[in-house]
């Protein structure tokens, strides 16, 4: 199915500590299966069509060969294929000081927080409450300090500012508290333009921002198969300004798309590509990413289940399709359906992070949320920072080389069992094994002598210490 052939070339991150590169790749969908899905996507776009609620976008599409029947736009397969050909295979993101932060084809995992939860879990009081703009400032400072968070976001909507200025104030607060790139969303194209202009002011102009972007706009279709006018205009604006955007839907299997994961992935990919085609028609070569947010529902209560294996599988399956197409993408991971930080939260977060790390996805977001995405938690984000580091180490696999199989060491040290003091050991004992900062490794006697410290208590203390030190 390959639309084009690409190698994956990476760079060492110059900002955060270097992490081990990944050496294996788990595929949840094979190349042949991705081809079947892509054929289905082309059929959906050509035969079922998409409601495009923007006259300018419809004009671009019909001029390029699409058909409009007064309600839906029908995309011919060759138009979709031609548009995919112009998408850049890599997007580079920069810090505000102009240094490269990461690229979407880096050989090591990249992580981002969740965005715009409806409430936060206060680490000081343990209360679930509305988010405030001061919380966004803490989110920015904390994410700036966490070594495994590569791209920052506002974990909640601030409720103490008016709705019209909320998105701009949140983005501005993040930009003031972290030098890392940020991702954001807005209420309409006018609000998003204001955010881009704020970034351009800091970058030295819009062209400078386009050369070294440190922002990513999140925009998406509405399922089933609808591109709103605001979505289209944001795609057109980002394309013409040469600024990165991620176009992907939040889609609910069994409610707004087929219940099967393959069906959900097919429809979500069709919806994403419908928007991406518009972006490329407006400005061929415009930087764009995709993915999907397939939100499985527990049909017993119609509750979202983003801690489920299906959530991770759907994200990775969609990523497999986009990898075959050569389009940068991201997936959601590191999130839980639990309402508090305990065994369920750690189990669900760990499982999903391990999956995304060994699947070799370009960028993973959604770290730091509870309650199926409704609650943003700085404590959970601190935990995710450590769990992401652990999953990264697992995903890096085993380095096999003449140096690491260490035949000379075996010959030298085996006679007197001096492995512990051998130069090979002394040079690597601090780096060969991943060392936790949050979780404990000690004898049972030491653990008992320390009054059997609870992980949740330790996590809260560490989070509060970090927040206090960053003020």
C-alpha cells in the first residue's frame, strides 16, 4: 500500500538527557492489513463522502477533482494519494530559545501531557476542583522540569477567566513557564490565530516561528464524517502559515463509528485524511500530523475506557496505518480510568506506556490524567514521567555488539570471579541498569525501618517538593 518509501532518521535530543534508542517495533497491524484499511478509507471517502462545512475548503476540493452533491464532498482516490505525497515525513519542534527539542522521527520515545481536562486533582488538599489559571502556571513549570516530558500542555481549562480568552491565556501562561514546545487547542480559528500570533511575537515574527515552531494546534473532524467550518479554517490557516497541526478525531466505537477496532480505525483515518487533503491543497508540503483518539466505551454504563487495552490497541493500529503512509502521527497513552492514584492507575498507565514504547510511535500524549481523561493530576504526571522512563528502557531492547557480549571480560574475570571490580563493570554500573527515582528497591528490613512508606504518599511528597522548588 506504500504511497512512498522513507527511512526513519533521528537526532539525539540536545535539551533533555539522552534516552536509549528503540531497537524493536511492535506492529498491531501488519503492512498487508494496513493496505486493506487504506483501501477501505479510499472507498469511504469516494463512495460515502464527507460533510465539509466550509465553502472555501469545498472550492479547493472541487477544483482538485472532488464532487459535491450539495451535502457531501466525495474524494477521488487519486486526489487523496496525491495529497499524501506532499506531506513532510518529519516535523521538527524547537524550544523557545531556538534549540531543537525533538523531531517526529527521532529513534527514542517522545512524551507529552494531557490537555484541557474539565477538573484537576489538587495535590495539596486531595480535592477534585475546577482548574485555575494559576494551576496552568504550575503545570508549565512542572513539565519544564520533568526530563521525560518533551512537549507541554495545559492539564485543565482555567475556570477563573472568561471563555473567550481562556485558550489564549492558557497558552500564554504555558509559554511563560516552560521553554519546551507546547500543544494547544482553541474555540475557533480567531482564537487559534491569536495564539499563533503570541508565539510569533516571541519567535521574532511568523516566518521565524514557521522555521522553528514551538507550538502544535490540535484540531479534528466531528464523527461521523464531518469537517466543521472552524476545523477547516484552522487547517487552512496553519497550512498557509507553514505551522504544524495535528488533525485527528475523537471517536466513540458503537456510537459514532463501527464497534470493531478495525472499523473505528478505518473511519477515523478517513476523517483525518479528509482534513489533511484540505491542508495540502491549500499549501502543498504544509506540516501536518495525524493519529486517532478512538475512545472505547464500556457498554455496561456507556463510560469511556481509556485505560483499556482497546484504547492503546486502536491508537497503535492507527499509527501503523500512518507509518505505512509516511505521515507523522501520535497516540494517546499513559492515562487511566481510575479516579485516584492507586493500583488501577499504575497498572493501566504502565501497560499503555509499554505498548507505545515498543511500537515505536513518533509521539505519545495524554500523560497525567485520571477519570477517563476528565481529571488532570500533577501527581499522576510526575508518576508518568518515571513510568515513561521505565517503559523507554524496556522498549530500547538489548544492545548486542562485540563490546556488549564482553568475551574479553569473561576471559579476564572468570578465573577469580572479579566481575564486580572489572573495568567493564566500573564503567557501566551507573548506566547499564535503569534506576528509579520514585519507586523503591531495598531490603524488607530497610523498608520496615522506614515505616513501610506508601508509594502514593511518596508521590505526593515528591510532587509538592517539586512544585514548591519551582515557584
